[in-house]
């Protein structure tokens, strides 16, 4: 078994792990605020639930990158090359780096922004539409990182 | 740390919706009498019109603390800073009861952190070890002062100074910026009140140095110098401090100054209304409720005494929401 495959697998695993951790934290933070908001006003449940779920997308992006990476290195279909070169493995790992770093940070920050938006909706229910925009802006950077990782993985795959 | 209170802050945000705002206060001021005020308050969830108003205020205070206990059951001691004044008031009462024969029901406040019975017993038996460490020396000094000089004012000054110092120290020790600012403001405004009253009574510098509590926004030595020279000198000194606005209010009356102090407190806590993290918004809610109760008490007293609406409006406090 070559070190190349190990590094490629590490990239996929870290993409899923760090994004999942970030999303868990972000959704957790927003969930506390959502619960607090609903305690005195249960009518807000559907609105604050959407705001709570926003930081959950980063975990999905991480999972997506992990799937693509595993599929490109052949670990999903059973056609993995046990002699993958070290440089190819490192390139796969490098391709996953944007997701590994950006997704957890954006998930946590999006969770915090969701907390502020939940406070906004609690005070004025009619601001729900506007309150969605603020945490959604944080999503932009998660999507950019996802795009770069996808392009990079397919690029490495074409080279290999 | 700040994320520890997210649930609490979200619940506070919900409760802030039921705080009395400026328009409700205007409605109360314009009400035809106390009965109408009680009816409006009842619609806002305050007591009921059949309840005596003092009972209603007690109930509202209890409601606030029950809510806060529910939110932060493991960290209630952080809010002791708001209850220390009641502790020192009770200490004052216990010292006087120990030095004056007889039982005097109703002189103890309910909101403190210490059991009034424990204070009574400790002072009656001069068992200062039973008191919290920070209170022992001041309790001993106050009781000895009262027994030796029979000067109740000096005894009060000793305890009031200790109370102000305790609030400031507790605020600083909390590590919460809002509570630190609260402690500093309470201490500084307490010193200003003492200085003005002492100046009016012609008290000497020696008394002032015993009565004024040190704080970072005022130089107590300069304030004591000014107060021993007269009220004009106090106002001249305040003009050079961050409390320059207070001097204008003091020129009007002590009641105007009290109002300024309460409004300044509301200005200090107002940024917390937009803060979704930390203990600050919870602390601000407690102060907002206290301010609300105080304002309603002023309005009801004014209505009971047929005070004209325009005079009443000058006395009501700014609201948090």
C-alpha cells in the first residue's frame, strides 16, 4: 500500500470530519437560541428552525467532497490503485484543503449570525425574510470553497 | 463563555417584548387616576387591580428573579452585585436594632443575599465572624461608632461607603463589562449624592473622607475638598469629570439628579439590547425591570397625590425598550 492513497483518503476524511464538526457546532449554537425563542413563543418554531438549519449545509458540502474524492480515487467502486504515487495523493489532499478549512469556520460563524437573526425574528416576526439574508451571506464563502475543491479534485483526477 | 448564555439571551429577547415602553408610560402618565393606571398595568400582565400596589411591585420583583433563576441556575452569584445594596441596608437595620432596644418589624429588605435573621443575631451578639469576610470590619466599626457617638448619620455613612465599595468591587470581579460599568456608576453617583448632601449640611472634610467610596471615575480627595467648600464647588468639580451633565441636574434638584442617574444607567445598558451573546443582556434585563418598577411606583404615587401630568412627566425615567 502506497503513502499516496493514504494522503488522498486523509483529504476525503478530513473534509467530511471538519465540515461536520463545524456544522454541528453552528447548528448547536443556533439551536440554543431557537429553543430560547420558542419557549415563550412557540409560534416562531417554523421560522427559527430554518435559521437554525442554515449552518448545517457546510456538513453536507464536506460530505459531498468526501464522496467525490473517494469516488475519484476508486475507493467507492473498489478500483483504488494501491500504488498511487505520493505526489498524486498529496494533490488530492491539497484539493480538499479549501473545504477542510473554510467549511467549519463558516459554519460556526453562520451559527452565530443565525443567533442574531433569531433575536431579530423574535422581536419582529415580519423581518423573517431579511433575517435570512444575513446568515445566508456567510454561505457564499462555503460555496466558493466547495467549488474550488470540486474543480481541483477533478483536475487532479484528469492528471492521474 | 459567551455561548453559554445563548438560550438565556434568546428567552430574554422574548421577554423584552413585554417590558413597558415609552408609549405605555405616556399612557400611564395620561391616565385619569391610580385605578386607571392599575387597569392598564393589569392588561400588561402586572398583578391585578385588586392587589395593593406595593404588593404588586413585590410580585413583579419576585417574577423577575424567578425568571433569572430559571435561566442561569448555576451562576446566580454573578448577580449578587444587584443585591448587595439590600444586604448593606439590612446591615444598617441590624446595627440599629442591636443598639436600640425593642423589635422593629418591617425594617429589613427582602432582596439581599444574606438572611436578615442571621444579621440580627450576629450584630446583637457582636459575633462578627458569622458575617461574610468583607462585612465584618464595617459591621464592627458601624456598631462601635453608633454606641460610642450615638451619631446615626456617621454610622450610616460608614455602611453606605462600604456598600458602594462592595458593589464596585463585585462589578469588577464579575469580569462582565456591563456589571463593571454598573458598579462604577453606582459608586460614583452614590459619592456625588453624599458630597452634595454633606455640602448642604456643612460637613467637614474628615467626615467626607469616611463617607466617600473610592472609584475610578472620580477623585474622592478632590470631591471631598469641593464638598467641604460647598455645593457650588461640588458642581464646579463635576464639570471637569465625565459627570458634567449631572451638575446641571443637581442645580435643579436632587430629584432631577436621581432621574439623571437612572437615565444614565439605562443609557449604559442600552447597547445590550442588540447583543445576542454573553450574560450582559440578562443583567440588562434585570436593570430594565428594576427601572420599570421604579417608574411605575413614581407614577402611581403621583396619581395618588393628584400631581399634574406635566410635573409627573419630568420625573419619569427613560425606558429600556
